[in-house]
């Protein structure tokens, strides 16, 4: 049996990968270790806590990070515009009213009961642009 973290990361990655024209070809799971080819999306689950002891329902923090570099464009004059379009196209996949149902359908024996939006941030790390969306998933490793 897969861990809940790995299951959530698999479901998040599948949302991007299953697009007919995925907005980004490099999609990674797990914590960023600075070896990821840019541009990319990194999907992570930090684990969580059981919402009520013995229920098997957990609230887990999930994060999608979209990264690209200003050095990808010749002269880097359009790099931020290019990154913003990429980030928007990835993040929009997760800004839906039916995210819980969509995630539940990506992996067998997995159910997302609810989604709590934790917001979106943008920033830079040197010449790397980063946009992050976070949410809590109330989920369990069973089909309901």
C-alpha cells in the first residue's frame, strides 16, 4: 500500500500529465532538490494529521510549484511574461470547483473529501521565477 503522501503526489501529477497538451513537460513529485530541469512543476505533499482519531481521514498540505528561469529566453526580455503564462496554465488546472472529485478519480482506492485553498504566492530565487499554490486536502486511502 502506498503512503498517503505518495498517493496525493501521484494524483496531483496526473492532473498535469493527463492534459491533452500539458502546459509543462517536466513534472516532478516530492521536495525540490535543485536538480530539476526547468521549466517544471513540482508537486509535493507534506503529510498531515488524522482529522479524528481512528477515522483514516487526514488533512494533508499539498503544494504545486511552477519554476522557470529568466535565462531561457534570448536576452531574457520576455522571461517573466513567459513564466507568468506557464504558471497560470498550470495553476488553473487546480483552481476548479471539482478538484476533490478530479483528484479522487486519478488514483484507485483514494478519496479527497474536501479542499481548503491556502493561497498562491509568487517570487524569485536568483534568476528563477517561482509560483506556488497550496491547499489542504481532507483525504483517505479508500474509495468512498
